[in-house]
C-alpha cells in the first residue's frame, strides 16, 4: 500500500497507459489534483472539437455566395435605389425622411429599415417576413440585424449590426461601380455575418461540455469507489477507494476516449457531433466498467493492484 501511495515518476505516461492498463489506471489515484484537472480540461476541449468543427463548417458553407443566387442583383438594386442609410452604434440610421426601403428584385425581397420604421416594416407583405415559407429570398438590413436567407434551401446568415459598423449606402454605391469590388464586398458581408458568432458559440459549447463531462466523470468516479475487494475464502478485503480517488482515476481513463472521439470528429466531417458524444459516453462507460470489474474480481490477491488485463 505504501508503494502504491508514491507518485508516478512520469504522470503523463501513467495517464496514457491508463487508457488500456488497469494497473496504470489505479496508479492515477496518487496524482495531484492540478495535473488531473489539466487532463480533464484538455479532454473536455477534445470532445468539444466535433461540435465546434460542425459549427465552423456550417458557417463556412453559409458564407459562400453560391448559396444565394441573385444576391448581387439585390445589392445592385439597393445601391441604385437612392436610399441613404448608414450603420452606427449597432443601428440603421436613415439619411432622409423616406419610408423604409422595400424592393422586389427577381426572387429577392430587399428591406432596409430603422428602429423607428419597425412597426411599418411589420405591416409589409408576408413575402418579406422571415419564415414565411413562400420560397422567397430575403436581404434585410435592420432594425438591429443583418440577414440574408435563401428561401428555397433555408440556409441563411444573420448577425447583429454592431459587426458591420461603418457600412453605409455610400460604401455600397461606390462598390457597385465595379462588379469585382461589389462581389468582394458581398463576400465580406456574408463571411462577417456567418463567423461573427463563432467565438461565443465555441465558448458556450466548451462550458456546456465542461459541465456535462464534469458530471459524467464525477458519477463514474464515485461508482469506482464502490469497487472494493470482496472478502473471499477468509481473506481480508482490499482497501476501498475514496470517492476523490475514484474521480481521479475516472478523469484519467476517460481522457483516451475523449481524444479519440474529438480527433475523429475534427477530421471526419461525416461524423455528427451528437453521435460522437454518444460514442464517447459509451466508450468511457465501458472503460470504467472494465476497471470496476477488474477491481471487483481481484479478491484473494492480498491487497495487490495487479489487473488481469494489464
């Protein structure tokens, strides 16, 4: 028992071996909490990768101009309409007293509106409203968001106007004088709208996965503390695990499935994030059960922590 209490000389290698070795897994109970916390956070980042990668791929697809055929014509019509506007402090400011701009250009409905015009905009034809389900495409600036939506496919980009600070009808009019410049401007607007929320989404995903993984590790770790040696043929049972020791072991052995699932989701787009989370839960649960069973069946070894599968 005293030999076991000594810290492993190479904790990272011990944790790595714990992914398949029960002996190494049980040595992880002696590692310090700072190292275990580092392993836990790293593995949580790993299982968050598929969700973040899927969100990034979705944003990349949505930011392509090919997803919105005819959008260039809609911007050209806006540029030649004579409507004066600018985006300041996250709001649309109209340069004249005209009503909100409402245009129909082919399959596109174009709306530029301010906060003051919102009630009027809400009374606009249903073809201009989001989610109308009539197959119409929509380009809307204001009252507080930038929105481009393909009414047939449902793909869209949307972002707060704050990220488009400084964009105005003057900028659009100048860009419309050259087709290449206008194309670059549209691509920039779509990219900005698609990726503006990525940082907050990734942070939210990590926090969500952190809480879920923490609960998962804690539950399985406490379960490991129940795996004591049985009293068999008059032998004394081996020492039981303390719950905190079980949690250390669980965090170490579950890092393996986390990295496998995370890398698979990062490099194989066809694998969906929810499916990968289920795979991680299954693999981690099986690994904990194997360790639990190994400890439970080790009665009669007189306190040694040798594993039959190590």
